[in-house]
């Protein structure tokens, strides 16, 4: 058991959340020191120096215009008009006008551009940590709105990596890539990923959509049904289908770009044409948008059912290599699911802090009561834990992308140590980040509703929408069971533990302050036990290993996160002479690993009450104020 001296004078003034009426009409970047610090760690110094003002600008417009628009769009939604007045198919999504305003605000700020092309003021594109930081900020306002933004970037990733100059569709697909990554809203198109089929679900190999070749090389006609199609009318949709005589299962799938409209003539902004503009296109493609799903949340993104009826489609990459190419997009989407979860947690926490600072009960604001203080410290600690793990995964993903590695290629013999490290850690940390943060986002949103009381359950208050929107996060891009099995696969096939273990060791070795050293010693014991668990599962029968897969993913998350928080706490002491992060690390270790008698009720520990100002309101604490307390019964 560890403790610290009770809060005294602070170096900085804590944030006064009571000055706000709700978690809108403020700058989501500027108001969140934990987010800023974690994001900054992922950037090369020169890139962050350029990006910081851009992120602040995005935080400002997101906290005002986009957040306001999101409330209205969620309430009023979009409408699918499958047929025109003559009964002809038109597949037209009538978007809420405010959706177009949000789109323009975001795309003209380079959210899908700046990691592929040099933005204004720079000679080179930014790393992928930039777009993931941008999507985190946007998710404070609307995770459903971020979904098409994310898929647009993901589709562009696939086209950039897997369409070589000698590809039969190189020139055509290059036009789509330029549309997906344009900073000019009039030229911009959106992307999508139609993966799920009714009979398959997570079993992608059960795909029944077929692809028949045409007289033009690389051009096919797709027939079949896609069951859960988010951003249904995107002009740059990627879909899997099986060519004639291709093998069964995932090994027989090829990847295609299926546009909303065909290639020539007309305008993509016509009433019966594509609604997201940009690429020159003609008549509607041969598909039917049957209906939009009547979803619980994420209303901003139109999700529906699509029948391909000989739809024109353009082969992407090598035939029968589609699953690996789609996995490239899936890795990005899983990581954006995690950053979206983190953004949702941040918004739910912000609403809770504002409520606790402004709501009077029995003569005090509710943040003065010990139980509420403990609850908010728990929420803040979970949020910073999710931030640390997700942006650690982001850092390695950005390295993987910078190294221009591909999932469809065997590891080269001359792959550098850095390239191997980035690939293995990306493949291991991303599915864990997606699984854990999605569940944490649901829990945080649920408790935020409780903090607001009855209002938290009422339409028009942000917490109600955050809870509805968060419920899809554990489902999108793979359920927790699918992701946990992927963790086993990565450990077995990629030997990812070879890079995981040094990551944890290096983070724990950073602990220099005696207080952090005590925390590190406890985490070290758990780290040893986690390694033993991995060895045990590696020698067990497959059925038992699968049974314990989620437990192992949980264990890896807790151990890695604890180590990362300790490292960040030491950095804060060294760089800013601030021990606040040590409190966060302590509470995380305490709640995950401490061996408690009577569940800790009798030990006299009340860190959340004593250090509420530092942890929740981001007050500072001098490292000299950290001390190891005597046992509670002395």
C-alpha cells in the first residue's frame, strides 16, 4: 500500500470546471492537459511544433460549431431515398445540411490530407499520429461523424500501399486516391468499407459476394449482399468478393473499389449522384441501397444494406490477396476505434466534471463529497490509462506506416530492428487498445449519465448520446472475443512478446523517484506473473488458450499501462517538477494490483479525496510531497 502527503500548495492553479455550463462551447484540445501531453509524446519534435496550433484550432471548431451541429444531426438524422417519384432507383441519401458544414470544416483542415501530402507550411506529410490525434479531438463531439472520416483515410492507406504503377487500374485508382485525400471540399470524396455479410458476420471467409470479370482488365461486376454498410453512399468504398474458381475462405477473396457512380459523364453532386462530391462520375452504379439501419446511436453516419447487382468494381492489389489488404485498413480502423473511444471518454468525463463543479446538493457542490471525488478520480484514471495505452499503440503504428511496411509481404531478411519492433508492437497493441478502450468508453459514458442524474438520461444532454454512441464501439471492427483471439495469433505467429517485454522493462526502469520505484516493484511482480501466463497458454491445448484469451488481453493491458503511467510520471517529475502523474499511476496500480484486506475498507487510504484537486482538476504537486506513509494501523 502506498500513500502520499495530503494536498498542500500547488504550483499551478487547477482548472475551474465550474465556469462552464456544459461540455460544449470550449476548446477540447486546450482544456485537456492529459490529452495534450500524451499526444505530444507520439510526435517528432518538429512535427508537433507545427501541429500544435492546428490541433488547437480543430479543438476550437469542434467544441463549438461541430459539437452544436452534432446535437441537431443526432436528433433529426438523415433520410435514404432509394427510389425517385417514378419508381426508379436513385440511392440518394438526403443529408442534414449541418452534416455538409461539419464535413467542410474538417476536410478543408486536412484531416484526410495531411498524412499523405504536405500541408500548407510544410515540405512533407505528417506521421499518422497526427490524423489519429485529430480524430480523438473530433470524437469529443461525435464518434458517428468521425466514422466516415476514418474510413476515408483507411481506404486511402490501402490505395497508396497496394496500387503500384504497373497495376491495371493504376491511373483510375489514383484518381480515387486523390479524391479521398483532397483538402478541397469540392473535389473531396469519402471512403467506406463494406465487410459484413448477413450469413458471415465476423467470419469473413464465409463471404458470398461474387466478382465476374469484364472485357476490361481489372474491371469486374459484383453481385451479392452487404449487410452492415456504414457511409453507405461513399464514392470510394472497398469491398471483398470472390472471383470465379477462387478458393473458399479468406484465401479466395479479392479486394475491389466499388464507386457510388460509374466513371464518366454527369456530376457526382447531382440529386441522383454521389452526395459527397468530387470525382467526375456518371450514372448510378448497379446496386440497391435497401434501407438505413434504425440504429441506437451514431446517427451521423448513414448505415444500411446494399445489394450489388452487377456493380462496376475495380480490382485493388493482387487477386486473391484481398483479405490481407482489407486487414491493412482494419488495423487503422481498429486504432481509430480506440482513439474514438478515448475521445468519447474525454467528453463524458468533461460533462461529469462540469456537473460536479456546478451542481449544488445539501449546501455543497457535489464535487466536495468524498464518494463523488472518488468516482471522478476513478474516471480520470481510466481515461489517462486509455490515453497512455492507445497513444503508445499509435506511436508504433505511425512508425510502421513511416517504414512503408505491408501486411501482404513476408518479413524481409534485412528488416531493421526498428521496423521489426514497430510491426510487432503495432500488431499486438492495436487489437488490445481497441478491445479495452471500447469497453471503458461504455462504462465511462454510463457513469457520466449517473453523475448528471435524471438529465443524463434525457435526449439533448450529451451524456445520453455519448452512451448510445459508445455502445457500438465494442462491435465495430471486431468484437472483444475476435480481438482477444487475434492477440493469441499475434503472440504465436509474430512472436510479438519479443518486443513487448523490453517495452515494459524500459518503462519500469525509468522509475527514479523512490515512490515510483515502489510502484514499479509491484508492477514488476505482475509482469513476471504475466509472462508465466503467456508461457502457460503457449503450451496448453488450443481450446483452453482460447478460453483464457480475454483474460490474457486484460492482463497485458493492465501491466503495460501501469508501466507506461510510471514512465510518464517520472518524465513529468524530470521535465516539469510535477508529481501529479505519480498520483494517477499510483491509483491505477492500487486499483489493479494491490492485495487488500477487507477490500481496502479498513486501511485508512483515501487518496482520491486527499488529491482530488491534482488528479481531476489537473493541479500540480511537488515531487517533494510524495512520501511513503507508515502502515495504516501504526
